[in-house]
C-alpha cells in the first residue's frame, strides 16, 4: 500500500471509530476545575464567576452530583436580539453556573473526537484556526484557480435538525451517559430544529453537523480546493461546468441528508476579474483588499474621530475600540493608502485616549521618566 493510501486508510478508520468511557472523565473534579478555569477566562468580574471563585470545591461538587445523579436540567436561556451587519440574530445565553461550566467539561473530553472528523479546510470556531487560516487557504486557491463557486446555507444555526444531529453524534460517541447529556442540551432549544447562537457547545455542534458533508466533497466528489467558514463555502476549479454541476449536487445532498437549504445567491464567477469576497476581505491573485462595506463603515468612523479631534473633543470608549478593531483588519490586507489617509491623522486622539482613560498609570510612569532624565518618551 502506498503512503498516501495508508494515510487515507488511517483517516477513514479514525472517522469510523466510536468512543466510550467518556462520562467518567467528564465528572471528575479535576476536569470540572479545568472547565471552570477555562470558562471564567475574561469573565472573572461576572457575579456568578465570583460566586464560584469564592468556594469552587463546593459549587463544582454540586455540578458533579447533578451529573452523576442525572438531575441536571438545562437552565432557561437569556434571549437577546442583535443587529449583525444588517441582519437580526437571536443570541441565547446560558447562566455560568452550572451550564457553561458543564459545557466546558464536556468539550474538554470530546473536542479531540470532533477534531478527528473535521477536515483541514474547516476554519471557523476551531482553536488554532480562524480567519487567518481561511485567508491563507483562499489566497492560495485564488492564485491557482480560474473560477470560484461561492455559496452559503440559509439560516444555518436555526435549521440544524435535532434528530439528524443526534444520529451523527452517535457515529462517534457510544457512551450512553454522554449521549443522554448531549441530547438534553440539543433538545433544550425549542422545537425540532436549531441550536442556539452564543452557546459554547453550539459552535462545535454546528461544525460537526457539516463534517460528513466535508468528507463527501473531498472523498466522493474529489474536490481539492475548498474553504468552509462555518456555513460560508468557497470551492475553486479551472472547470466552470464542473462547479455548476457540483452546485446542483451539493444542494441535493444538503436537502436530502441534512435538511438544509442553500441561499439563492450562489455564484460561479472568474476569480481574476472579480476577486473573491470572503471572511471580510476581497481576494485577488496579487493582492487583498478590505471588503467594500467594511471599508465604508471604517471611513465613516475615522472621519467622525477626525472631526472630534479638530474640535478638541475626546473620543469615547466605543470609538476607541472600533478604531483599534479596524486597524487590526487593515493589518492583514494591502491597505497602506487607507491607513495613511484615515488612521495616521487620528493616531494622536487614540494614543491620548489610551494614556488618559484606558491606562493612565502608563502616562504617569512616562512623566516620571521625563522629570528624572529630562527626555521626552511620550
């Protein structure tokens, strides 16, 4: 057997392998402590986090007893509606104790199982992957391909079928206690379909829901150039007719096997002329630009900061954070002129806000140095 065939055989064996004896690892105090430490990151000021921090052994023992005695019930979701780039999205948040700690405890033990199924081209909501990996793959494929098929799933999170998801989970997990716990979490979303946006476990469940579709693309349709960022998918080829035929087959696969519907705005287009609008950027063979909508919002923001600077007004926290976010976006594309025109003129305002409001102690430190050595460090 050739090396490549050997590798494929091992990968297929990993996909088919089912795991047991997971629940006993989930409910150990060491695992629950680790789950608490992971779940509390950047949230140590939350009221519930402070409560658990005050006596972790007491509260984690309560969680352990809930799980072992099968008395745990998913808490009520706190629902809020946000506007995400013109789209209304329903965010559903669970309490920190016990729900978020429990979800972390589960994921600490089953994340590696999910990762065995995930293909390399899956980028969203996976540790070590993300927009940067999606950019790297897209940049490579745009250089090497003539055409792109771009598509995404209509209302992906709310359309995930509970029965199908639970069937897919049983392909990898044979531990009945874990499946009973996962079934409870999946069914906590009202109705027969949907997983909550905002829940830690949901992003893994959503990625896993499309994992076997990814393998179908790779192994049965022999697609080698593909990038998936959650439900946004781009596929590249030099054969335009192949992409049109593939789009029909993808639509049928998602509808028949996963009960998902593609949006009607799918496109097959030449990449060298139009570029590929994906993960916030526009990719061309020789350069990368910021997405037009993002660019317009950025210009408006920096123009407003410039107006405040000209009128000797201090910017606010929202403007400071937005400006830094846009600067981060600009760092990963060809944006020298944009930076010089919009960011450079307002750098003084951003630095002033940082020293005076965000971290005034740094300013005090520099002032002491100036007085001591008679040199300007600020």
